[in-house]
């Protein structure tokens, strides 16, 4: 964990000058950026949010610092400009400050321009501006991390891979204090593109530099998940637990991966234990969207396959719902909507599930995909499995557009498969067999796949 952070002179010497009169603000900017890319909290600074607040107290007109704060707000999807007037005010103030301050560098002005365009829904132009910053400033880790997250949110896997590829030579000297984290970002991007061997290599390089890099451990977790190597995945997480648990921003999600391995092995009791002792308490205590998504997805996977014990999970669903409820009108990301629907269906709030579908933003480019997924989920819960299949099958290869990772979206493949298994349509039974064969090509002889085969033969 870092103790020294870059001040004005150091930022300038690296070719990344920051426009502020406060050396303290410059150092706190580095501390906030480090926590953002490292997924951990510096408790002495009040964690990431406390650091950002202190940074803007040191200089309340620090434009690049405000860009970082608002960019993180967008990525976290905790605030919505549709429902949060103060968020709009913050963005308006950013524009005003960028116009007022004539000393801002071209790089800083581009940061502002990209963020404003992103806030207005012009994601394509925003990413092009962020990419242009990397052409002149490839070690601007602020913009690299934002790009990675935006590409991830919108399911743009190739771009996520390519933007890390172009900057890696500039970090290879290992003099930049954030180099290890960049290897971790690169590793995850490679994994999402199916380049598992290269991903593992880059993740291990990251961990040689920064053993506590939770994102690199997470990338390894994804590789084992996608390859069906659950035993190796469990071993990695258990033997290196002291390292990855330091990344408290990813704590729930790495526990989630460990639990999903147990689900894949049909160890539903072991999975439930991990969920109740780790994922659920984190979700309830902090209400972070990322952790709500994890908890809803975890229980929904169990709901789909371990139906016999679903009633015993009613109390768990009732604890997730209050975390979800406050975000039902946000309508920020299709990926979030899908997981909010899981929470509503798990807690048997079917009327609210219909309301969620009817309240979706029809101007959202991925509205047709999101609404279809939600309709299929509701049909499945109402045991109209034939309808669920007819809705999901035509969009099977378009679901990536809602964002998230392959591992996270795999729950929707499981939904399609279970709906096909339960559908009275004979052609859907044939489809289920083919979906399981397809699953075998990725995961080998999976106990979960075999259990679904057993359900198909009943």
C-alpha cells in the first residue's frame, strides 16, 4: 500500500501537470486515483469518498479533481442525473470552472469535455476524446481507468482490450507507482476477450508488483470461472485470501466468485454459507450498487437451480430488497435493471416487477434488449417457460450490450437453459440439450451442467 503521493512537482515531471495552487490537493488527487484503481480504502484519509472531499476542500476549484469525483460517480451508478438535481449542479459547475480557469491544460480541458458529453448521453464522442488523451498522455491512469470502466459497463470488450494494449509499453519501466494496477486492468481485458493464458500471465505480473491488487486476483478468478476450473479457483482464493481481502472495494465481488465456484460444483450449502457470512453483510451495510448486484445475482443463481430450497431463502431476499428499492427509479444501466428485477422476483414483488418494466427509459439505446430480458425473467417466474425461451433466444448474442462481464451475464444463459428445460415445447427440450453441449465446450464436465441434464430427463 502506498504511503507517498505525488505533488505538483512530481505530476509536472511526469508530463501530467495538474492545475491547482494546492500541493495538498495534488497529493490527495493521487491518493484518490490510487484508491480508485486499487479498489481499496486508505482509512486514515476517510477512504475514497473522504479523500475526494478533502481534495476539494483543499482546492474547491480543482477542475481535474472534480472530473475524477464526478467520473467515479457515473461509474458507480450511485447517482442519476435524472433523479439527482445536485448531480446536475455539480456538472454545471464543472463547466463553469473550466471556462473561468484560463490556465487549464489541453489535457484537462479534454477531461472536462469528455465528461460533459458522457453526462449528456453521447458516450461515443466521450470515449473518442478520452482515447485522444491517451495518444498524447499514455500514462494518464485517470483516463485509462475511466475508459476501462465505461467500456466494461457497455459490453465493449474489444475496446477494453485495445486501450490497455496501446499504453502498456509506457508502463513497462515500472517507475510509475500505478504500473501494477495497469497490468491488472490489462489482465481482465484479456480475460473478457477469451485470452485466458495471456490474462493469467499479466495478472501474475501485476501481483508480483502489488500482491494486494484485488482486480488482478479478480481477473484470475474470472479465468478459472470461464474455464470451469473451479477447484483451482477455490484454491487460489483460499490460499491468497490475506492479499485480496485488502481490496475492500472488491471484497464482496471476490467472495461472489468463490461462491459461484461452489454453485458450479452443486455445493449449494457451501455457496449459501459464503453468501450469508460475506456477500450479504457487505451489501446490507454499505448499499453499494456493485454489491447489490452481486447479492441479487448470487441468490438468483440458486433460485434457478436449487428450487427445492427456495422458500428457505425468503429471509435473505427480504434483506436485499430494501437495498434495491431506493434505486428502482434510477434507470442508469440496463445491467442494473436486470439485477433489480432479480431482487423483485426473488422477494415475490411481481407488481413492482411490472412497474419496473413499464418505467424503463424507452430512449435508452439498449431498451429493446433490457426490456426483453426483464419480460423473460418475469415470464419464467410465472412459470410461462415457453414465453421466456421465445423472448430470450432471439437476443442470446445481443445480451452483451447490457454490459458486465461474461461471468456475470452467464446467469442469463442459465435462465434460458432452465426455461428451455421446463418448457412444454418439444423443440425447446432439444434446444436445452444443445445449450448444455455448448456449456460443456467451455466448462468441461461440470456438475451443474449434469444436474441440469438430470432435470431435463425428468
